[in-house]
C-alpha cells in the first residue's frame, strides 16, 4: 500500500479507473527525488534536523503542499523544494528517500523507474556531490525495482557549476556496480528554463554524450516549442515536458517539425498534473498531450513531483483515461517509454513484456 492517501485517491478519479490504473505496468522516466518524499518522511526528517515545518502533522503538511500546487504560481510551487532539500541533506536521509521512492513506485505498479536530482544542491549543507550520489544509489539499490539515477544541473547556475554537475555525472557513471544495482544513467538540465537556453552548454553536452551517458533536457515547458527542437539538435534523446512543441504542430511548418522530431528520435516525458500546477497547461482536457499524441509524437506520462503535486503514477494514468485516452494508448506510451529508457536492455525487455502481457489480458 502506498503511504500517502492523498497522493493515491482524488475526488475526480473514479475508483474503478484507479484500480485498473494501479494494475497497469508503468514505466517511470521523470520523477525528481526531492519533489517526491512521503509526507511522513519529510515531517520526520525535518524534526530530526530541527527545521521548522510549515504544519505540525501529516494531514496539515499535505494540505500545505496541496495549497502550493494550486496557487497558480510557479514560485509558490517551488517553495517546497527549499524544505525538502534541507530535510534530505544527510547521506542517511538521501538513502532513505531514494529507497522509499523506489518502493512507492513499485507498489504503484511501476516495472522500471529512473529518478533524478541535482546532487550539488546538498553541498551548502556539507554533503559532497559524490557522497550524495553514493547515498542515493544505495537507497535505490535496496529496492528490487529496476532503477537508475539521472544527475541534474540547475540551468540558472553559472557555467562552472553546471560543468561540475556534468563532471560529477560522468565520473559516477564510471563507478563499478554490482549486477542489478542502480547506476548513474544520464544527465539533465533542470530548473528555470526561460532565459537559460541549453545551447549555451553545447560543448559540455557533447562531452556528456561522448561519455556514454543518456541525455534528457527540460525544454518546452516554460519556454517556446523551438527549445524542444534545439534540445534534439544538442543530442538529447528525451525531453522533460516538451509540451510547447504542440504549438509548432499547428502551422504550415508542422510536417517539417514532425520530421525533425523523428530524425532526432525524441521522446517526451510529459507530466500532466505538474503542467497544470506550473501553468504549462490550462486543464487536462486542453493539455497539449492530446495534440502531441494525435501528431504521432513519441511520449509518455510521469509524476514529476509526487509530493509537490500530490499525485501518484496511477492517478496520472486514471485521469488520462478519464480525459479520453484508451488503455491501449497508455500501454503504447509505456512501450515507447521503455524503448527510450537509459536502463539496460534486460530491464527494458522486462518492462515491455509486462506491458504486452497486460494489454493482451485487457484485450480479451
């Protein structure tokens, strides 16, 4: 059973849809560890570190995050990260949070998961980047769920700090790992998008790709759809969010845009509920995921920040079906996500087989 009731039941999600959504094998490619803590864990860690919580009990703290999510302001939405990063800022806490994230995903029906975080955020608290990565990998590896870690750089930081994050990802990617243990899989530019183009780091991103790391870039969420194409030109195979790409599919250049997306082999990691909370979409009915899917763009659905947006992967699936998607379409999204995963072929094949088997049973 998942620990946070509010993250798993929503008044607008019929219970039968939610039950079926929980049984659907899911592939998780986009979830920030510092945005997905259990409420009880966050409260416990804040108390351990002597940090004042904005609410005194689990229910009230969950309500605090819910209010931030629905405030209609990205700044309000992001306030919670200051709290979670400070609470997580010991190796023991990071290992705990990573383990619980993997176990929560597994309990929610995930068969493959990639988690991401910016390890250098913990340096001001005295935790070195390598120590943070080791602790996070330890936590993920304690769960039987096939999983891995994506190292993020915060794109509003200076060039030297972003290069340090990339160097950390490359170095940790080379660490030896026992069979089945979680590894560093990829690199990402996250954080404020507008005014901080990825093209500024073209040389650095080429070095990341040459190291063998997967490359996924946040693009086309808080900036124009052209940023998605730019990310593809820079070598990204996956795009965090990418919803503004739909704007480019409305005009006379739509065919050329689709062709370029296919040329780069781009896969969009779309986070529907988070997009509503940050203002990237007005409603689920009007969400660009519909237009992107109709245009044949490879995409899948994800949680982004389970705590901040008070969601689970199953609630995302159930609400997409309520919004008009067929279960067979969600299966195809999962297959596309498995194909785009940075995990090894064995893990991807396991996920594909689970999805195909579930789809065959549903189709009988």
